[in-house]
């Protein structure tokens, strides 16, 4: 059983080393190797998750068996293992769902570069989940940023280069604030390991010294990670980045990249600063306000869109607002609701982007709603998958989105009146807005195309059957099943999240 404790290190090292190996492979070999790495890391994460459920307590793994401050540490608990498993599953499904588009949209000479970025992105996400060292976290935040930027601009069209430039500018701003916050925190405590920093902060805070620098440090870290995860109003880079990149890139970016930053922020709340100090600093109130704004404004922008990919992208702004609103409630139950929504949004948004790709393919490659009329008949599986994802986003029972909104409502009711009423009101408004733009889209997908509607340049697409794209359709079925599983097995998942947060202390 002690050997299993090496799995987090093996997972990070395998995916990081694969980025180097993929550089000398051709397209087919690189794709095969990337699939093998994803499957291997998924299996190791699953084994570790089962092991952690049985053990019931976290452990730390010293890199090279050198103690701090010379060595580095990995920390694994039941929450970290479960998040790593979930991230790997979503990334694998996103890659398989967009595999045909990767072959079609990326030049042969750049295909291995794409898989290099995917492997580096996987290693950075795993490192953000497992690391127990803040400087290591910052290093992999930068690896994550560079990899994501590469995934956006790999097509090298005018819009993707512009989107990647915007993304890099905003991410650099966020990284700079994060680094300044970490520097101040290191200056106050003299430590980089999370557990050591927490002990020092508890002493400093009890003595009433360095309170202003401490609050400033926490504020810079929160704002930096909020910018990088596209919290409103720092979301301006997001629609183009998700709307014009490849299908797999959009699914992975929307589902996982921003969630890696959010999970790091939650770790900092509990493992570095201490959640009681975070609440006392009143920073959660600022996150709460911007979260509420994001819930409403993201949905309003989505309603005004006439491009299905950009509409789904603006929907992500609203859903990230949900997560920060839960963090801003300042209670453990609010954190549980936010973490569950991380899972719900990751599974649903990857489903929506992959399904939208099939609908646009069946409409001559057009993403405009006018040309998507009746595409649910032309690609039945994509139409069903998009409808299921839309039901989850709106909050229909049996889907994960319904459980998320119910958990947020329960967390709000348990809070003070000053936060309960705004939360419930914004939940209701956001749900109505979600229904407007998602149900409007679903209705259009199943509206028969009239003769008066202008055809696309590629002409009317033929009906897509299971036998034409078996891997794509099977991937959509698995994505739907994952979403329904989250919705129907919510209580064990919520218990797992609560148990994991308890291990953070």
C-alpha cells in the first residue's frame, strides 16, 4: 500500500515527461501516447482515490526525501485524489470527442505540438491539485497559462491569435498579482510550505502584527486567481478564446483550466491562511459581490449572442460567478456547493462544446443560430447531448446542475439575511436567464428548416448516423452519463467533498 502513495508524483512526472517525448513523435504516435498517458493517470488516480477513502487521512510525500526548506512536498487527501480523477476523465472525454476536429483543423507539422501542450496542461493541473508548496504552485500556474495559450492559438487564424494575445495579457496581469501576493506572504512568514505558512499566519494574526500586509497579500492572491479564472468583469478574453479554438481546446479550457485556479484558491483559503482568517478579512464579501454580478451579466451577454460557441462561452462566465458566489458566502457549506459546481460545470460545459461541434458540422460549419435551424435532426446524437447539457445548466432535476443550485440555495438559507436574500434572488434571476438562452437554442435545433431560410455555403448536411462517427457519439453518451451520475449520486459526492474539506485543516 505504501507504493500507492507514489502515484501523485508518478502522474505529474509521467505527464510532464510526455511533453518532452511527444516533441519527437508524429501525429499518430503522439495521439496514441497522449491517450495512453491520460488512461494511465486516470487509473492511478482511481486507485489512489479508493485507497484514500479506505485510509481516511491525508499524507505528504517529500520529493527526494529532503525536508523543508530544501525539499518539496506533495500532499494527497481524498479531495485531491477525487479531483485528479475527475479532471483526467473530463480531459480524456474532451480529447476523444474532438479528435476528428484536431485532425481537420491542425496542420500535420503542428499536431505533436498540440499534444505537447495537452500533456503539459495535464501535469500543471495535477501539480496544482497535489502540491503542498506555494512557489511550486506558482511555477505550474505559469506552465498552465503557457499551455492554455498554445491550445488557443494552435489553429493560427486571425481570431485565435487575437484571442491568445488577450488571454496572455490578462493571465500575465493575474500571474503578477499572484506572485506579488506570494512574495508578501513569504516575507511575513519566511515559509513556502502550506502547513508551515498556516502556523506562522496563525501566530502573526493572534499577535495582531502585520495585519495590513497580510490582508493585502490575501487580496492580491484572490484577485490574481480571479482574473485567471475569468471572474466577471475580468472575462473579456474568454469568449474569443473558447469560441474560436479547436473543440477539444474549448472543452478543456472551459472545464478544467479555470477550475484548477479555483481549486488552488480553495487550498490557499484552508491550507495556507485558514478559513476563519479569510472570513474575518472580509475579502469573501468582495468575491460574493462579483460572483453575483457574474451570474447575471454572463447570462445577459449569452442571451445577446448569435454564435452558439460564444453563447456557451458566456455561459461559463455566469457559472464561474456561481462558484465565487459560493466562496463568498463564507461558510463551509458554501465551499461544498462551489466544489460540487466545479464538478457539475466541468462535466456539462465539455458536453456542450463537443455537442455544439457536431451541430455546426451538420450545418455546413456555421455557428450562427440561423444556420443551426433543424440541426438536431441532422445530427441526432449531438442534438440530444446538447439538450441534456442545456437541461443541466438550467437546473432540471436528475442532472448535476439541479443539485448545484439546490446546494447553493441551502448554503444561502443557512447564512445571514444580508447574503441570503441576494443569493436567492440572483439564483432565481440567473435560472430564468439560463432557461431563456438555452431553451431558445434547443427549440431552434428542433425547428424544421423552412425554405425561406438561407442555406450555408456548404449546403444542407446529410443526417449523421452512429456508424459514421462511432467514437464521437460514444463519447457524448459517456459525457451524458457522467452528468446524470453527478445528479443522481449527489449525496455520496457531497459527503466525499465534506470529508475532503475536513482533511484540509
